[in-house]
C-alpha cells in the first residue's frame, strides 16, 4: 500500500487528521501481517512466490507485502471411497468397494502440497493398478476368502508409492465383494441345495434310527409276548394237572381222558359265556351240539397226547 505523506499534508487536511490517517494505515499494515492457523492444519508461506516455510497452528506473523499465505494443508485423516470393477479367474465380474484412509506427513508438507495436483486421483490410480494385478488371478471363492489380503496388498503398494509425495496410508478397507446379480443368485441356490442335502441326510438318519428302534421294540415285545404265552400255557397245564388229580381222588375209577373231556367241556362253555358277555366282539360260531363238543374235546386231547409222545 503506497501512501504519499507529503500529498496528505499539503492537501489542506488538518495536521491531526493527517497524523490519524497515517497511524491507521500503519496499524492496518501491522495487523494485516498477523494471521491464524487452525488446529490440525498448516499454512504454506511463500515469499515472492517461492516456498518459505510452513506455519504451525496458532497465531503467526509474516512480512507485509513480501510474504503471502499460498494455501493451507489439513493434517487430519482423509478417507477416499472408490469402487473397482474387475473380472476374476473364473470369469466372474465383481465390484469391490474400497476405502483408503490417508493423511499428510508433517515432515513432508512441501511434497504433499507441491508434488501432486490431485492426490485423490493419484491414490485411486494406484489402487486400480494393485487390484487389477491381484484379483484376475484369483477365483471368486478365493477373492471372498482373501478380502483382508487384498486390502493388505493395496496398503503395502500405496505406502511405498505415496511416501515420496508426503502422504501416509493409515489403512485400506475392502468393505465388500459384490458379484454380478445372476452369479449371486446362483451362489445362493447352490448354498440352499447343499443345506437341503445336509438336511435330507439328517432326516434320513433320524428315520433310520426310528425304524431300528421300532424294530427293536417290536422284537422285544414279541419276545415278552412269547414268554407270557409260554408262562400262560405252563400255568394252564399245571392247573389241569392239579384238577385231574383232585377229580380222580374224589371220583374213583375215572380215567384221565374222561377227566380231560370234562375239563375241556367246562372251558368251552366258559368261553361261550365270555363271548356272550362282550358287546363288541367279532365271533365265529362253531357247532356246539353235544356230539360236536365231544369230537372237539377228543381232538384236543389227541393233539395233546401226540405232543407229549413227541417230546418223550
């Protein structure tokens, strides 16, 4: 700001007014030389267009007219979100969302401000290079399994490449692997079919166990039923034997066959009585005339005697 003091004094302006104007101009120049820098950023100070220094956060001063603030650089962690589309080894197109967290190195402020015109585009170019160098050599399943490995490979490559430009790569996140919609639907169908196969095998095994247990139960039931029938027959025989012996002691001269016939006839009529007392019994009626009854008793007796001979 060029000011001709002699012109001010010779213009007819009162002396004290002229002095006040000069003081105000000087104060404006002095206070205009002070500037502030916010926390987590630095200011780039240049002198006649040449880099001079980096001003730290707080109140700073620069020479008036010869120094200027060229720009400000943030030291906060910046996140760059991008989406990559590429093809896997088994010819499946996948979309890979990637987030790159980066920040400027305090000791490399000059490189970060002057060497890159657009840091975000440069980082994205490096990420594309790394992704295209890894994913096409992997199958879709390997891509899903190596999600963290892909992120580590991208971070390693970016660390070495961006360090020369004054940037530090804090972290690289591969947030998802998104295959084509048709491929995703097919994968869901395959997964559902595999789960259904496992479920069918489990159901078959359960049915097998039920069949085996049922067969074992039936076998045990029949064994117990046979044992019960045997015990029942044994009790009947012992009872008949006792009845015959008691009848022969009371009635002298009665033969064994006659006693058996009497016992069988008695049981026959007891059976008819039991059948008649039941109201829901499917009954097969046989001839029970006196002659027929005698024939039945004789047939039963002959069968029992034949069985005893066979055993002896």
